[in-house]
């Protein structure tokens, strides 16, 4: 399979399958929006993040332009009539907002400001909000018509980089004065073999959300740090607060979404992507079995979950913000959601996941990267890089934050930029919440490979052990793996081999 350049039609189909398998998940409606739009991590919120800019860098850009003009004047004096500053560089960016995006006017205003600050760059904006944006993107790449700049979701980068679809921008990033403005680890999931392939645009991290008031009523001073502490705290908080449950578990048809976290905590994963791109199932690994046994114990041994373990995630969230459950799995964005539902901000706690048998507790992270086209000219790549960095400026983020506050749009409590003070725009967010979010984001993990194709196979054993206390985790996982191997993996690996 080619590592660089365009991809043929069969390969494009395989890449599309891998992308679908790696769709990001967030909490509640965010999960659906992420799946629907790779260029947007949170509806209008991220659409504005992804597409808008600021005139804050106008003075900097003007100074740079003056410097360039001075250099060009010197060149002209030497007889070169084609000064670089007089050349117009055209780039195509997939960032046009949808017609009904509430931030559309703000976004397009920022487009105009960028144009005014960069008269030698002509930007063509292409719509990138459709549900099938990934397929359209891959088709464009396969036909040699990929954009000069686009946004790629975190899991997509793991496919694009080895396929040669993302440009190596290591030198541009390392030479940029803005590199140190990004939080630690922001470039991790766009880095391979010490080379950088993306500019962080936005990020969220998963973690444990808990009710501080209910914990205090039970005399618990801090969130649990291990599986044993988690079960004990869930049981104690349930006993000390009448009418509540310790933990709302996810057992609906997205059950594998949260279950994978426990597999990571046990030291494993549910699939592996081999060096040649093929997939290997790990449903029956020791880590997966331990994780499912723990799920079973939470329900049947400790009796700390809600009665209806297969209820919709919306009901789980409602249980939490209405004070009927003490703990729930969520994301850094959950704070805005629960405050908007009437919950007291002071009662909302966030913590890294409790560590499992492995002693670790990776967090699933999501978000997007600006990605450059390796087939663009050097001049187009520089223009595209400047465009992306222009829209990641501090002043722009401040302007965007204020726009969201003024228009009743939520602001994410976690930013990829160190110099963006979210406390100015997220009302009453506790400092310990922000500290825990940043701590959780340090150990980053992507969802398991081929997730969307395998999800239904894993949901069955999860629901089985939650609904039948006599079900054996190892047996149920074995049945699921055998069926998934036959119906998904064998064909996937065969098609992959044939496409090489």
C-alpha cells in the first residue's frame, strides 16, 4: 500500500471504513455531533472554533508583511521584478459553516478579517459540515483534488498519516513562536516518529463526574483512585444518601463506548492495528475479561448501579443532574451541560478515571487537528499554516468566547491553548474541576480500532452480564469475538490485502 501520494479507489474505500470505525465519541449529544461532523467537535461551538478567526494578529501580520516588503524591495532593486510579495497564493480550505450554524455570521466576519490582513492569500472556502464529509474528503484526495487545509478528527489522523494524506509540518511548527502556547501533549496524537502532522484545534477529555454534595454527605473527601475505592465509595454514598444510586452504568447500545475505558484500565485494548494495517481482535484478552467481570460485580456483587442498566444515556445524565446518582462517566464538556440543566456548579466534580489492575487510567480524548495537504506547493502550505495559526490566536479565542457568552452558546472548559482563560467564559467553574481535566488529559488514548464496525458485537456480552448474574464474562466475550472475526475482521483483512 502506498505510503505517500494519492490513493486508489479500493484503498480509499478501506480508509473510509477505518475512519468510520474510529469515530470520536463524546458525552450525550456531543457524541452524535462528533460522528456526524469530523470538522466539528461540538455543534456550533466547534464549528465556530474550527472556522473563525480574529484580527488580533493583524498588527503582527502587518509587521511581517512590512518586513517582507522591505526584503522584496531589496530584491527588486537587484532587478527581480517578480517579488514574492506581489504573488497571490490561492488555497482551498474545507471550513465553510452550514447555513443554519448559529455562529455563521461570526465565522464569515473572521474570514473577511483574515482576507484583509493577508491580501496576497486568496482563500476558497468549501462546505465541510455534511454527515458524509469523510467520504467526500477521501474521494477528493483520491482524485488529486484534496483541500490545502482541512480539519481531521483525532482518530482520522491515525489513518491519514501513514497513508501520506497529511503533510509533515514539523519544521513549520517548531519554528513557530506559537508552538509553546499549546498545552502539553496537544500535538501527541498528530505526531509519528518524532514528526508533526497536525495543528491542534480543539480537544476534550473523558473522566469521572461525581456529585460533591452527595460525596460530602457520605463523609468522602475525595473521588476514588482505584477500582476498589470506586466500588466502596459507590456503595457508601448510596447508603448515606436516601433514594440515590452510586453509579449510572452505560448498558444501552453504546455500551462498548464506556466499557473500553475499563479495558484500558485493566492494561489492554479491544483490538490492535498491526503494522501492515490489518486488525486483530482482543475481546478475550485477560484485560477485557477482567473489565467485564468488574462490570458484572458493580451490578450484582456491589449492587451500586441503576435498576434499568440498559436505559438511554440521556436518562443516565438526567439521573445525575437531578441528584439521583452520585457518579457518571462524562467528558470535560459535561460541566456546561449539567449547569445548563440547573445543577449547582459547586456540586459538579471531575476526576481522572480510577486506575484498574494495570495501575493506570487512560482517558479517551477527542477533538480535531488542522491538516495540510502534502501535495500543495510550499507557498500554499505556508499560507495554509498561517491561516490555521491565525485562527488559533489568543485574541480570536477571547473574541469567540465572548461571542458564545453573548449568544447563549456553551464554552468548553478545556482548551488546547495555555493562554485562553476559560474561567472568563464558563461561569462558576471550580478550579479543581479544571485541574482534574488537565490531569486527565495527560494520559491520552483513542477509541479502539474499527469501533463502529465492531460495536454491536461487544454490546451483546456487556448487556448479557448486566442482565444475567449467571452469565460468564469470558464465555460471552469468546462468543462475541468468534462472530466478529467471521463477519467483520476476516473480510476487512482480506480486502486490505487485496488493495495493496
